[in-house]
C-alpha cells in the first residue's frame, strides 16, 4: 500500500447521534387508509415499531466498535476521499478481490463474509482458496461522501476501483464481485478493464425493461404479466430517484423516518 492511503476509524459524533434521536422522537406520523396494510406503501404500525426500536434500543456505538475491528483506510482519488476495507488473505497465494456493495447498502453487507473469504482454513475450507478482500464504500455513499463532492456514475466507479486496486494497493490483476448496484460496477470492471480482471462474479444480471417480450407459452405469459405488474406498481421509488432525486432528498434528509 502506498503512503497516500491512511488508516480510517469509523466514528459518528455524539451531536449527530443526539440529533438523530431527537428527529426520531419528533416524527410526524401520516394518516393511513384504514385496513390498507402495505397496499399503498409502508404499513404505519410496522413503521412505528421500527422507529421505536431505532430510537430506544439500537446501540450504534456497539456496532461501530464491531465494524472497527476490520482494517479501514481512506485514500484521495479523483477529488474524493475513498474509504475502503483491506483485509489480507490467510493462505499461500490469496487472490485479490474487490467487493462492491449495493444500494441502499454499505460495506456492512460484507462483515460476515470477509472472514470466510480471507481465512477459509479457519472454517474448515482450503487455505489455498483464500482471498485478500478490498471492500470500498461506493463514491457518494457513507464514508466515501462529503458535501459538494463530485458525483460518480457506474463507469467512473469502476475506474476508481481499478486505480485503488492497481495504483494504490499494487495488485496488477484482481477479481471482482458485486450484487445489486455492485453488480453493475463489477460488470463494468470486466468490460472496461478486462486486462486487469481475473474474473467477475455478480448476483444481479440486468436486462432492458423498457418493453415486454411477446410471450409464446403459459410460463412466458405468466412472466410477462408479473413483469408488467412490477413495472406499473413497484417502480415508483425508482422513477423519482432516477429522475428527481434532489426533490426527494429534502424529505429524506430532514426526516430519518
């Protein structure tokens, strides 16, 4: 690792946590169509229970301390400070692997997975299968975010991750894995940086959904009907976040609920 990367410790300031708790206590609850449940969105009783747990029972400091047992770093790349976990593999020839998380998500997705990948021998596996894991926070997410920083698309994230792996960490070739948004990034890594990639593994394959195929069998007809329902009834969040995210940001930033 070059001297450009520095050690990073997760720490959320006390005043931020106090503000969060205060905002949760002051949640203004909307009315709900009687008996509607989840038909029009998140069920009111469920949401009240979730907020009560978050406000009264959830201990961020406990989770913060647990996450800090991993090796965290940050490095300036392309006008942002990129946060990443770097856990060396325990084995004869660990394979460098970059893990890309999804949305809404974070490096917490990999907390349980990282020891299994880095030290398979400890869990009954073959030490020869060990990986050295690099898990960045996506640019614009959690610890790779600050106000007014440049925004990155999938192609730019893939470029940044390649620079992290090759230029900062010194891995001339590496593997990539991702799901959800990370699946797009991993696929882009394989397409744009094939000479650097040993291989990719994705848990999401995306295809065009602007038009529906012409069904020929009962099974295909059932699929098309399900797809039409999904596009018509379950994509509202995707439409507003994909077209007018700034408008939505005011509500999301002001109210944690």
